[in-house]
């Protein structure tokens, strides 16, 4: 038995009925003939970095003076360099990008890095019972963590949503994973923004208040990306 | 005190307007060449590739659509026909896909391979349509449970190709789709992986396993033919 002759199969080209072409022509006639507003990949990347910077600057404005401009510029520069590198290597474009396996690994490790970073950064830990337990001390822990999480989420969601809009309809291949990468970039920013303003060093507070945004924003952006990034 | 020179209005308004218009035109020109990856457009050169035709289409040349349809239509229809196994549905999906391509043409990155881009849009449209069809009562038979039998494979012109087509139809859909994209439509493994939303390794594995199953089926049908 010889190998299957796929070339013979490829040569057989069934054609759609001519009325299909007529229907498409009718659709096009109704549609706008104007040139599409096509943004190049470079323009979208530049807009993304600009958006990240604007979001970061707006939500950390009050903390600049306290921490010092050099600290601010260093943190922002590192964040944006990393963000631009990740976005340029992972989001769709004319040339081959990182494979799906590498992008999946990047999202998972990107979330893990944030959580591990804060767990290393912590000076001390209180027990779960102490953190979530009643009493004024417990309530203080929870309310402080919630306030930080809300700050991080607002920044993260604003930036992630902006990024999703900048890259809207660009990825018919893996919109969920591209959305997750955009959410991760926004969440890094949210996490960095809240860390500038909060001097807490307790482990659970850092993980829940500063780091959990990476999990939430990445998941939410993956779900939104599934809808928004598809053509 | 007002001098006589002050009382005569200088023609600065129109001059500024002309200067502004010139600057705006120049800025638009510079921006359009910066915003595009492939530099300023050259209209009088016949596009060499499908991707060049797509660039023209993006720029508003609806005439380029005819060329794109002529090149992509049969490949797209063949792919959708094997996915749906129903001619009418495949034709509907071709129309839906081209409508989506038109709406999304602004988000096409110039120079990116066009065929995988369009096939990925078509595949997503198929998955959406299949999901909706599951809950659409008109796609069920009169007892409300079993889908109406679908048919309408294209007319077959040779026994060998017919046997291959049939064997391909009998393969698990994931294997059949991977073989269809790489062996029949002509995509690379990387491009097929992107269209299917999976990894290159997974595509290679599916093609390999599908290929083994296909050979087994073809051998058994060959043996049956000889014994009868």
C-alpha cells in the first residue's frame, strides 16, 4: 500500500456556489469603502507603553515625592522595559512570535514570580487566624489588605482594559492567551503602583493586597481577551 | 497711539491657514509612512503576493478583494467543507468569514501570512456556529434529539481520492483537521499550530497519529476491495 496521495486531494478544489461571491459583494457594497484605520504593530506597542506609563504616573502621583524621583524612575523603567519586551515577543504580528507553549509558560511563571517576589520581600508573617480573625487587629489587617488590593485592581484593570482596546481584534489565533499576557502586564503595573505607596512588610498583606492582583487581572483579561481580541 | 500700519490688516490669516494645511498634510504623510511597516504605498506596481493584495484591500481598494477571494475562496471552502461536512453550512461560513475579514482588515498586520489568519477566523466562526447550532431547535429532527442527516460531499472523480476522502472523514476530527491543514491546505506546522490554537508538538503528534490511522483504514479498504 503506497502513502496517501494528499496532493491529489489538494488539487481537487471544490468551489462555493457563485451566489456566495455575489452575497459577499453585496455585503461589501453596503460596507464602508474607506481605507481601514490600520495601526501597525509598532504603533500599537508604542501606545501600549504610553498607556502603561500614563496609568502608572496617574495612580502613583502622590507617592513620587515621598519615595524620590530616582526610585520612581528606576521602578517605572524596569517595569516598562520588561512589559515592552514581553508584549513585543508575545503579541501577534507579521513575524513568528514565541510559540504557544512558551507563552503559556510565560503567563504562569509571570503570575508565580509576583507571588514569590512578595513572599521573599516579607519581613514577618502573622497566622491566618490572626489575619482574618475578629478583633480590631484582624479587622485592621483585612481592611488594609482590601484597600491595597482595590488600589492595585483599579490600576491593573484600567491599564489592562486600555491594552485590550489597543490590541482589539488583532489575534484570531490565541486570543485568550494574548488577553492573559495583557492582563499580566497591567497587573504588574497595578502591583508596582500599590507597592510604591504602601510600606507594609507583613507577608500575607503583601501576597493578598499587592500580589493577588496578578491572578485576578490575568484571569479577567484572559476572559475579556477571548471576546475582544478576536476579529 | 495707533499708527497707520496698525490700521491696515495684514494678510496673516490666510497665510497661517495655508501653512497649517501644509504642515498637516506633511504630518499625515509622515505619520502614514511611520505607521505602516512597508513604507509609502506604490500603487502602479502589481502586487506580487497575496499579502500585498491584502495591503491594498486594507488601503480601501475593494477591487483587490476579487483577487483575494479567487486565491483563498477554494482553500477556505475546502477546509470548511471538511469541517462541516455540509455544503450549505460551508458556504454560509465562507460568507461569514469574509464579512469578518472585511470588518477586521484594519487589524491585519501588513506582511503577516494571510492564509493562516483567514483560516483561524474561519475556524473560530465554525466553532461559534457549531455551538449555536447545538441549541437551535431547527437543527434537530422531528423527535427533537437527533440532528438531521447531513451529506453533500463534493463529487468524487477517482477511486483513490474517494477512498482517501472517506478515510479522512472517518478520522477523529482533531487528527483530520491537522492533516487537512498541513497536507492538503499547505500550511507549515507552525502556521497550523497557530490556526488550531495549540503547540507545534501537538500538531506533529496529531498528524502522525492520524497518518497511521489513515494508512490502516486505506489498507483495510484496499484488502476488502481485493477480496471482493
